[in-house]
C-alpha cells in the first residue's frame, strides 16, 4: 500500500475577509453608538484599516470586525496588528491597522515539525516545502492523530489541512 499524506498550510480566504469587512462596515454605518464618530473599516489589498475619533470607538470597530471574521470562519490568527493592537493617534482620529498573514514561516514550520517528531506517532514523517508542510505515513489513522495533536496545541498560526490522500 502506498503512503498516505496531507499538507499543512495557512491560507487566508480573501473572499470571506472581504465579506466580513463589508458586513462590519455596514453594521458600523447603521449602529447608533457609531453615529458622528467617524468610525470606518476598510480593506486595502493585504491590510485592514480601522479608524474613529476616539481610542474606545476604534477598539469597538475592531470588536465588530473580529466578530464578523469569526462568524465567516476566518481565524483571528491571520491578523497581524501594528502597534501591538493598540490604536494610535493620527491627526484628529485614532487608527488601527492589521495586515493579513498567510503561509507558515520557517520558524513556525520547524516548531510544527518538532511537535510532530516528538509527540506524534513514530511512523509519521514531516517535510518542510516552502511555506507549507507535507506529512506522510503508511497509516491514515496516524495522520488523523497528527491533525488532532496539532489542533490541541496553541500555535500562533492558523492551520488548514489540504491534499489528504
């Protein structure tokens, strides 16, 4: 029997992010507590920008956006905030920027491979291929055990499992 395998990737669904940003912008434009505070949220390429006239309102915009992202199935681990997630003053308004992260960095890939090697089933092999990992084994049960193991770990990257064969 041939080896079974799957890939561990970290990819952002840009359509779901765009839908979540549009839903958040619509809610912000209609909510009473955001009237007259200049609150807005925008998606520009690979970054999301939020703005309001006070720090608290900017954090509330972030909360609305995060709620919409979670409802659409986008992990919050894909967001990389500037200024440690704290709004910063820019003229008369406060701004908050978040870049979208996709791909597994080399240090995170090494950390995941080490977890698989040390705690996973012994017959499982992992191989780093660019910004993803390929995990192979003779047993599909071992591969599913690796997926369960990685879901239990609190990694700072959102993982998806693709090409399961």
